[in-house]
């Protein structure tokens, strides 16, 4: 739900259009990997550094009243600096994880999800300080998601959880917690 709301918000502020999600691209010819090219609906093209892009998204989120004192700014900063992002979730959260991966890939950030719980945890053991792991679990107690975040955190990766319960087990292994309930 949080990823879906973020995609909706990006569309509301004009950063993306779901009719053509690939309008946000990183220029492959550019030597500076932190540059994003954004083409708006009126065909105006803006080139932004990754940091400037994050500032635009954050300003839009604040202007629309979607964030107040939440940790979304910390999450955006971690995600924008990530070498790679592993997104994990089980059941219905696995579909949300796949949507998140596609969104991050559209922004030029290498991202993936792994369906096999053992492979997911093993992969987390190879991650480090430049990597981010996002765990999605509404109840906050899905063992494989919790274990993946615990292993990733132990190895120095930044861990972010998206959960419905602010005091659930998954939050204990998360550097940033985004709670979906209001």
C-alpha cells in the first residue's frame, strides 16, 4: 500500500505518468550515474542529479501533505544512495515487492526481489554498507522477511521495513520503519 501511494503521489506531482512509466530514465550516455532525465506531460525535459530528484520528490510529498514527521526522508536518502536494493515480501506482499522493484529500476537503481526464502536470506548475507533491503510485511512478523532484514542489518546494509504495526518484530531489525496505518 505504501509503494502504491508513493507511485500515486509521484503521478500527482507530475514526476511520472502511469501511461508511460518509462518517462523517468537515467541517461545511459551520461558519465555521471547520478543524473535522471524527467520528461513531463508537456514534453518539457528536466535533468536532475539523484539528490535533486530526491529533493523534488520529498518537496512534493510534503506539499501534498503525505508526510509530516515520518521517516520517509531517511528512506529516500538511503534508497537514492543505494548500490542495489533487495525488496522482500511473502504472499500478497511479494506482488508489492515486484512493483517496488520495477519502480526503482525505472529510476535507474539496480533492484531485485527473490521469491525463495532461503535464497533471499543467503543473498542478504552478501550485502553491505552500500546496499538497502526493504522488508514488506503488514503484520510485521513474517519470519523470512524478519530473518532477511536481520541478516542484512548484521552485515551493514541499510534496512527499511514497510509494516502495519510500528512495534512489531520486523521494526527491531530496521533502520527505517514506514508504518502504513494512520
